[in-house]
C-alpha cells in the first residue's frame, strides 16, 4: 500500500534525526571541502538535521526549533551555524538522496522502458539584503527599494517518484535554456526528458541526442512542428504524425516536438 503524503510527513516529523544519517552528512561535508569545525551543539550534522526539521514544520521560526528538537541553543546561534554551511553541501545531499531513491524505485514512471524526467523553471523570493539584491536582482515591474530579490530556479524531477534530482539557482533575469545544461550530467542514455516550450531549441535537442537521450518538448509559436525519428522509438510510440496544415496553423494551436536517436533501448 502506498503511503499518503500526510502519513509520510507525520513519520518524518517524528523520525527527523534518522532521515539524514550523520555519515552521509559528514561525507558530503568532506566532498564540499568543509572539513574543520568546533565540537559544539550545532555541528554540521545537527544543523543540517535541524534544517530538515524546520522545513518539515512549514519553515517554522528559528526560535521554535529548540522546542521541537529538545536541544538547547538560541535562534541566533542556529542562524550562524546554518550560514557556515557551504551551499555545495546541500547540492551533494540532494544528488545523493536522488540516486538512493531511484535505486529503490528503478522501474517507477518508465515510458516504453525509458526513464522519464521532467524539467521546469520557477522562482523564489528571499530576504531583502544588498548582497542578495546584487546577486539575484528583482522584478523590473517593481521600483528600486520596494521589492524583494528573486532567484530563478530550474528543477529536474524524476517522473516516477516526483523526487527533485537537481536544482539550479540563478539570477532572476535568466532564461531556462541558459541553465539547462547543468542538469544534463544527471541524465543517462535512453532517458526521456519532458519540458515546455521554453526549452525547445535545436541546440538543446542536439545536445540531448548527442548524449544518447530523447526529448518530448512543446514547440514555441515561432517554430515549426517537428517529428524526427531515427531508431527504435517509432513514430506511433511517440505519438508523432506527418506534418499537415493543422500542424502549421495559427499561433496558439497545439503543437509538439519529439526527437529520438538511434541508441538502443
């Protein structure tokens, strides 16, 4: 029986210490080059575990964490400990978690035997500090000094489990295509990448095919509908059809593009 999201969250909230093993956190710290810290209550292991606990409780206030965890520390001490952690540490933990989940759910969400992944862009606001304003910027529709800095986010998800495999963070005024190559190393030959029209370009398709992958993308208004078939995935399997007048209709009509390569499987 598949557990509900509510049941999983309830279990995580009570077993938060065991969800991130100390050995895994220390290993990621070493790989990120963070190898020296003082022996204190808020070690990197405890701080990362407290970050998970804070998120599980809806990004609760830092001052609430001592009550939830049963540990003695101040909100200021926790903020300082969290600021000492390198961003690369969280990247490594996310990647390792994604690999572990996929090993245990290898066949989930496969399409005609191919692993399917989804990639899409989003954004997130953050505290209004000069450093974050300089690094990420804010919406051009807001007057200077009146808005919050916003980061552009590009996420890669495993379609079978919904697990976030990679998160690329960039300044707000960044196009998805400028960052998508950073998720390509997580793809394996035979993968099918599904994305919207923002990631539909000939260069992107060529890079995916060169790496042995496949893509299902929606074509933008200014592009022609394409169906290119080479190899084992048939046009019927891809839902492809020969171009017709309807495919090249007025702006706003539904179009799709599929490209596969000749690699086996």
